[in-house]
C-alpha cells in the first residue's frame, strides 16, 4: 500500500481523527476538558467532536494549512490522548521487537511527523461535515471497545464509515486505531512498513519515513482533489 490513501478518503479520515482524538480543547478561547478516567468512550467521542469541529471551522489558519499551528495542535491536543507508541508498534508489527530503543523512538517520531504533515491538508478541508453516531455497544468490563460513526457532508454524497478503537488505560480511554471504509489505519501502514524493513532493515524504514517527511515538508500542505 502507498503511504496515503485516495484524497477524499484520506481527507475525511484525518479530519475525523483529529476531531475525535482530542480530549482537551485548550486553544482559540475554548474551555479545556480535563481527562476523565471514568468518562465512557462514546461520550468522550461525542463531547470532543463538537468542540473540535467548531474550533477547526473557526480557525482560518488551520483551514489554510498553517503547518506550525497544526503541529502545535497535534502536539498539545492529540498526542497526549492517543496511545501513539502502541499505534506505531502495531503498525511496525513483528519487526518492532527487533528495533532497539533508539530506533523505536526514531520510528515513533517520524511516524508522528508523517501524520502531522498529512493533517495540514486534511484539516484545511473541514467545512460542512457533520458526525453521526451509531449505537454504542460494550460490556462494563471491556477494556477495548469500538465507537462507530459516519461522516456526512451536508452538500451531498455518501456518508463515510469511520470507526474508532479505544483502550482503557490508567488515565482514561485512548485511541489505538481508526477504521475508514473497512480499512484499519494500523493495518494500512503495516504492509508498507514491512516492505521497507524487508528491503533495508529497521534503519531502512527510518530512512524511508524521514525522506517521505522531507518531501512533505517541502511540498504543498493541502492535497488537491
């Protein structure tokens, strides 16, 4: 698989991931929500979507693809509430165990940059989308759950299936994977990462991610289409 999916799918997925991954909305004059270990995952998703979508739609810099502002958004509002280490390790798969701690940190950093650069184009396209929530089903003792939603464009078109996998941790629920139109994010990257490791080892994967990020940093932030 390629690093990026088709432009429409990628844009919707990233917009919704950014909206739903935030547990605190501290910028642009909004009131921050404290992470609540007892907050149900579906309630968390609904609470956060409303505030973050409003923030994005009212921030012209984000809509223009301001990378500095989007970097700050990802660093302060998304990463603290996503189990990014687990997500990266899952994407690397069985090869994660063969990477030393320094290599693991390098992969996490480059994977974070890859998604951050891609956010720039996606967030700039948030306009008329709304979120519809499917009935949430989980047992009280579940530690891994799935919250199912659809992204609807008020201008028409088919709704986009967008589902979230969350894990209960000490600090509360955290996102560990995202599914768009039946394809899980971790699975999508796993095949690409496996090819890179097979071709050049762990260092080859780090090099490939680094080069990809350099290309994205020097190119336009907002994908067309």
